[in-house]
C-alpha cells in the first residue's frame, strides 16, 4: 500500500498560514469573555483548516483525492464570512443584532449549500486540470455561494466603515481592519473567475492571511480583546455623569447614555455634528465648549418644574505628544449636594441668630439692666436730697445721672447698629462691614476706614465665620470708643497661605495689657474676642501701650482649611 501524499515545496506557505491562524485563534480564545473574541477565534480556525485542506490537496498526486480536498476547501470557505460578520458586529457594539433568529438566517445558506459540494458538485463547478493545477469551471448556480460570501464581506466592510467615520476612538484599528478586508474581497473573485493564479496555492487563503495580519496588528497594537477597554466602555455606558467627547473640530465624537438622556438627543443622530449645533438649546454649555482653556461652572438645566443643578467641566484631550485631540465635557448632578449645603447654611444662620440673641440678652442684662437699676436707686436718693433741702448735692447727682443716661443711650445705639449689621445673601459681608463702619462714624463722630486685599473674595467666609468675625470687629471698634477715646479707627483684611488676617488699629489713649485686672471692661472685651476666634480655629493678638493706641489682630483659616491651616507670624 502506497502513501497517497508526497512532498511539495508549496505546502510551506499554507502550513505557515495554518500555524499563524492557529496562534491567533488560541489568543482570541484566551480572551473569549471579550465581545467578538469567540467569533474571531472560529474565523481563524476555519481559515486555518481551509489552509490545511489546500496543503493536503497540493500534497497528493491522486486526482480524486485532490478533488475531495478541493470540495472540503469550498465547503469551509462558506463559513468564515459568517463568523467574521459576527466578530465585526460585536466589536462595533452591535452584538444585539446577533439574536438566535438572525444567526440562523446568516448560517442557513452555508449549511444548505455545503451538502451540494459532496453530493453533486457538478451543480456548482466542474474540475479542470491545467498544468497540474485544478481549475474550477463555475456554473450559473455557483453565483449563489459566491454572492452570499461576497455580500457578507461587504456587510462587514460597511459596519467597519461606519465605525471608522462615527467613532474617532476606534478609527485606527478600524482602518487596519478595513485594509485587511480588501484582501479576501479582491482575492476571492479573482480566483473564482480564474483571472489571477497563484499556482497550486489558494489565492483566497492568501487574501485571508493578509486580512488576519491586519487583525493581528490591530489586536496587539490597540488591544482589541483586552478587558480594560471593554471595562472602560462599560463604565462610560453605566456612569451617572453625562459625558460628551468633542474632536479637534468641535464635532461630537462620542456621548454616553446619561448625556443622551440629559440633552434629549440620540447618539446616532448627533455623532459627527458640530457641538455648537447639538448644544444650541443649552447656550451655557455651548459657550463653555468654545473656550480653548479648561473651564468649570455650575448651571441649572431641565424643565422649570424639574430643574437640577449640574457641575460642568470642559477640559482639553491631549495625547502623549502634546497634540490636542479634542475636548471632554462632563456634567455631574449636584442638586442633592446643593440642597444639603443650603440646609446647612440655613442651620448655621439660625444658630448664629440664636447665639446673637443670647449675647444681646446677656449684654442688655449686664449693661442696660444694671444702668437702669443704678438710675432707679440714684433717683430715689436725689429725691431724698431735695426733701432735705440739699439742692446743690441733688443737682450734682442729677448731672451724674444725665451722664449715665447719655452713655446708656450710646450703648443702645451701638446694640441697634450691631443688630442691623448682619450679613445676608442680599448684603454680602464686606458691604455689611462697610455699612457698619459708616454708621459707627455717623453715631459717634469717630472716623473709620476699611481696606480689603484684592485677593480676598466675598465667598471666602461662610455664615458662621461672617457672624463671628463681624462681632469681633464690632467689639474692637466699640472698645476703641468706650475705653480708648479714639478719634480714628482703621480696619484692614488680607489673606495669605489659606489664612485671613484682620487688623483693627485705633489712635486712642492705649493702655498696658499687663496691668489689666479681671474686672475691667477691656479684659471682658478681649476675652469675648478670643472666645469667638477660638470657635473658628483662629487666635487674637493684642498690641497696646499707653499713649500709642491699640491694635487688635485676628488670624483665622479660610473656609474649608481649618484642619490643616498653618500659622505663620502675623505680618499686618
């Protein structure tokens, strides 16, 4: 018995093809959890078997055996176009179209035609031996399988072309796949019509080898079957934040489902369109995308009854070479956060109001209450003096009472001025402070001035900081009037290193801080200011000397930096 096969140098290209395709199939199978990997693996296996069939055909001198292997190749050639379509659809994110019904329709022609090759192949083609190479003379019925395979390849080509145009993120691998598809699309009809011959080698297999070479470059260079890109895509699909990607020409390159729902647009309708046109219903967003620099803002979107706040950021997309590829627009829903902040602000304002009421009650009790008690006692004593005929002594007593009444009246005006000077949303902190100082000047004739550093913004203080800081300044200014007999008071605010410093300087008589006794008014006022500053994580320093005026310096961290604020030496 003789062995029906013999060596031919033509087998090596086909064997190399089979090994190459087998390696690709093994790699794809290892990543079979990735969409499209299983279909790709089957495509490589089928073309590899096709190459082996061509090898066996070339290795046998027996004509009947060669015709058999040619039939096997023809039958195998029906299935790779189907599996390639499945791979392309899944890679393009259109795997939902691969239902059982659609898969059955795709495979049905191949399954129906396969038996014809082995039962009566003459219905499709007639083998003709030319120079030792079997050529196929096709019958009109052979147009059916050829048109079937070509239609599937063209469908794959159309899907990849669509992905190339609509998705810049997939443009490079899509270009490689498009280039690869030209191999089998050109090789199959050229060989079927006997226009070009590669000798005993199957030209269609060589065309498939070119296609899979392009697939391999795309697979390893752009990680077609890597789980990371798939996971990234899954995150983008499921993320609650709206994301819009614009290319270098400000056209919409991608947007996730959250952005489609928020903007009320369909991805298929807006891809490739100008961002300004897509966002024309949202002028704030459209204006943000026109800025070449990174930008961030908060905007209100939605119907009047269902409006929500969004934090919007627009940042450039730059590759490793420094080229700007486009812009990324992100919208994060902060409605709940703003509601929580508003409730906290309301609670802080309510707490500050309660604390101020308690403070005013204590001060009225300690000052006005005691004054009125003193006046009541002195009035009774004055009446007794008048009854005893001591008019001169009674007159002196009335003069003292008048002076006490004037001081009490000044204190009442000060309390009223303090209560009116309350920051609110309608009257910011610096405007409130300026108004208070103007009122202080009008009430007491003491000249006041306010200096605010340009880098200190209105929003630097929260409601609690505003209330405490204003009361500290009021106490220092009031002490300058009551105890320092000052004629001029200057208030200066500046910030540095996440700290704010406030200096209140007067030109009064001054005093010796070391000589203060626990019961003196200055001591009470200084303790009051220190308690306020401690509540804000700050401190108070006092600089005073007899005849040189008084300088009170308050240092406190800006909002949000109390925990880690460093305290450099005071420099005001």
